[in-house]
């Protein structure tokens, strides 16, 4: 029932992050198994990690939508909400308390809001909110990050690109999430022999890390339009030379997938010039970070894009790709749809509940069809709504679809 990718590779054991305990955690680790059974219902444990900034607002909307869509498909959820990021730093002084990690690890799937904010920007590195994200990704071993970028017909005009360039874009970026320069050693800031400070990081990929993400990408492409573009910098970086070699070697196992390679600078350009040429893209951690932000703009707003982070076993981590947007936090201006769509990915990729996922996706499209828009995707002639109202409209659409099909 938990997220599982079909790969035959194994993950290295990684230590769980040490952290101070929450003083009074309201933990109920076996709530699902202990709950009185409702006949015919499937039950899932969902860890909610709202985080910072607009995180709590968008998570609250997504939670309601998840619950509603799930109940229509006979699914029951036990939600356990835990602090991460800046919220956890304020509460107990660490970005990822042990209890938050344990709740996440024991769940069937994790829905995360956003992490970070001005308040903690000057914290020492190990006390930065973002560390929670890295610990979660690393220790849950969710190496495969799926970031779809689809231009919805309703939002073509919100794209910064011309209609004829943006219309019909539908791609999936498969980003490697637990390796590369984000985690590579050696890293640090030190004083060199000339007494000058130097900062350094290491782009590091072992063959098995490349193979397992490439397999996910080939499988993903196979279920889509059968085209895979591997993005690297093999004209300069050794890690990319190995990357290209390994991806190329695997291609023979996927004769039905057309594999191409592209340097990352060219890929950045092609994404703007002719994004429709891409179906599935596979790339390393940092290139995936950058290209997925770029791709998101083609779709009109980063506020629309969900993501799924999956490992070989254990719960998947589902989160919008946008940040915590501290400038609009608490003002009911955030677009909750990326998180709502992340809840749909949670159902589909995390729990294998495709019907409930489809209910959410359909409800989002229906809400957009009715003209409801948050500020980031607003264009004249539509109805400007806040985060809460958008959530209420999506809920209505989830319900009205039922009435329509009964
Ligand atoms: C993302 C984010 C993170 C990343 C930040 C918040 C550390 O940009 O998920 O894309 O760089 O991975
Ligand atoms: Mg990013």
C-alpha cells in the first residue's frame, strides 16, 4: 500500500537524523490498526507536515479535499499533523524532531506543505528549516522525484510564453533527489593555504544511483508518450559522463522508449523555445531543481504544480513544488491547488488509489472551468478568490461530480 517503485536496485542504509524530542507529542502510532473497523472501508495513516509560511493554509485545504474524495471511494484517513522546518525550530529548536520523522516514517504517505521563511534565513546551516526537507528525503530514501508540468487549457493565458508555444505542454520531470551535489562529500567552507576562504561542494553519483533513477524514468516514459530526454553536462562534468554512460546502457532494456540526451544549458533554452518537444525528462538533483522551476512557469504558476517523491519501499513524500511564500503567508492569498494536486499524486502513486485521485484532478479542472482563480493565476473575466474559497469550490466540485454521476 505504501509507495513502491519497481526497481531491482537496493538503497544504502542511512542514519536517521538525530533531533530533540517534542515535549508533548500527541502520538498515536498504531491508530490505524487500533481503530474500530468500518466495514468495507480501507484505512490509511497520513502524516501531515504543514511546515511554514503558506504551508498550513494549503495543507488545511488539501486535507479536506483528500478526506472528501477518499470517503467517496471508501477510504478512511487518520491524519497525524506534525511540525517541521521553521515551525519545529520555534517549538523545539530542531528542523526535524524525532517524533515528526517517526510519524512520517510510520505513515502510509506524507503530505508536506512548505518550508522556510525570512525569520530563519540567518540561522546556522544545520538549523535552517530546509534541513528538514533534506533529512526527510534522505532518511525516507525517496530518491525519485516526479514533477509533472502540464499546461491546462484553462490556464494557457497565465503562461508567460505565447499561446502557440505553451498550449498542449505536458511533461514529467524525473529528478534524482537524494544524491548529487546536494549531498556529496567533501563539502564545506574553509580557509585555504593562502588564508582565503573557499566554499566547495561535490557532485557525486554512484552507478547504482544513476541506474535506479534512470529505471524510474524509463518506466515513467513508457507509460506516457515513450520519449525520454536525459539532461546532463557531460561536456564538462565527470559525474555527468558517468550519468550519460549508465543511462545509455540501460536503454537497450527499454526498446519501446526513445532516449535522447541534452546538455542542461541547451535544455534550459529548449524548455522556453519549444517545450512541447519534451515528454519525460530525467536529470540529477540540482539540474532537476532548476529546470522544474523553469518548467513550472510555462504552466502559468508554480502555485499549480505538485510533486511526488518515492523510494523502493516505505511512504512517499508528496508536496507542492512552490516554497513557503512568506510574503503572502496568513493572508488567505495562496493558491492551494498545487497541494491539492499533490494529494491526488499521494492517492495515485502513494496509495494506488487512482479513482480517488481522479476525483480530485477532475474537481480541480471543474473549479478552474467555473472561472475561480487565486491571484497568481488570475486573468480578467475570472473570479478572484482566496485560498479558503478556492478550497471550498474544489470541495463543491468533488461533491457535484458525485451528484452528476449518480
Ligand atoms: C525544491 C526546493 C528545495 C530544493 C529547497 C527548498 C531546499 O527548491 O524542492 O525544489 O532545492 O530541493
Ligand atoms: Mg526548487
